[in-house]
């Protein structure tokens, strides 16, 4: 499994409860080219284009970061930058306070996991079309970074491979398969050689290394936080949206009817996994599709939308 989701999910949190729609504000879009650029320099570059206010603790080391992204939301870039820096600065986080971003090390979480990456939604109708396009492609002992560059060039989606991801060799052959399935096969092969995680910050696809387990004291595991995810789906086929959200979550799920032409739109940012599941179930119900899921002995049936 390519992606890992850490969660002790409380599946009853949203049963029988309506979820209000959230207003969507269009963020500033930026282009950033940074190669081994000190963190503070990269932040100044980003701030000069987006115009947001931020502060960074004086004790945060000025580690190098590398990004190459074009025409993407500044907020997404900021979180990707901080996540990348957190590989060298355990506990580094970005929070929003009084209209300003604050970048600091959480002292009570030194050694904690990096900022979690949400599940991999397909995004927009244009990306859905691109990812579901049929291709015949073969790779033989090619480096992971080169393979990913070719795949993402087929769909035109913004992505980043974090610097600490090893460029492991990839051998994959796909005949008349979708670009999405090709990407999943490549990440599965790579995941067998390195503990990869794959997901999205907003519009940006991220390929990184899975953090090591958190340890506190002598051999005592610290409980992991409830998983939060970001979903940005716009007219995506329900079957693909469900696959993206449930993959790696530890849940088994069913759709009734199993095959449906239903399209769903869900836009949430940094919400608990159970909230995202509820939103997806509501979207499915609007098209007359019942989505059910279970984890272990716990089961949930979302009633049809009235």
C-alpha cells in the first residue's frame, strides 16, 4: 500500500448530523523556483508574490528547501515548504493566528511526524479526464523521479518529490491502462523499496517519506493524532473519489449500486477523516447511491438523501 493514514476514527461523529457548507475564497496563485534555497529566503520569495503576513521563530534553523511549482495557491505552497523543512526540523508547524501565518517548532512535539498529507483526490474535471486517459507505457530500471516527471507531464498537474525521497529504480509496464493506474503501480513498486507516502496539499501532489513512529521515553509509543485530510473534488466519478479517500484508511467500503455514473463535488480542507467520509456519503446519496463502510467490527450505513 502506497499511502498510510494514521487515525483512530470515530465513525459516529457525524451520524444524523447535517454538515454546513464552507465558503470558498480564491487564494493568491504563485510560481516558485527554489533549489537548495534557505527556508527564510524561500518564504520571502513566496511572500513577495502572495503578499501575506507571516512570522518565523528566530530559533528555527534556516534549512535548505527545493521546490518548482507554477501557478498554484500560495497557501498550498507554504504548507508544502514547511512540511519539507520539517524533515530536518522535527515538530515544525505553520499555523494561522490573527490573519498571519506563524511558523514555529512545537516543543511538546519534538520528534513528531511531519505535517500529514491528505488523500489523493483527482481534483477537477480536467484532471479527472487526464488521469483516466488510457496509455501504454513501459519503464525499465528508470529512476523514480524521472518516471514521475513523465507521468505528471501527461496530466499537467503540479507535484513535488521531497528531497529525501530516494530515486529508486522502477520497472513497470502498462498496456491500455489509465494514467492514474500507472501512477499507482509506480508508487507501489517504489513503496516496496522505501516507505513512501502520497497525497495532496490543496492542488499540489506530494510524494514524500513516511515519518518514523513517534516514541516517548523508553520504548513507549505516543498516540498518534486523528487523521485530517484535504479533498478538492469537482465533478469526479464517485468510484474514483471513493477509491482515493478510502485507500490506506483501513476501511472496507461498498457502493450500492456498485457501478454508478454519479459525479461528486467535495471541497474540504484539513478536516477529520470522518467528516470527509460524511461529505462523500452525502454527495453519493444525492445521486441515489448508498455508501457504507466498516473498520473491524464497526460499521456505518449512511441513509439516502431525502
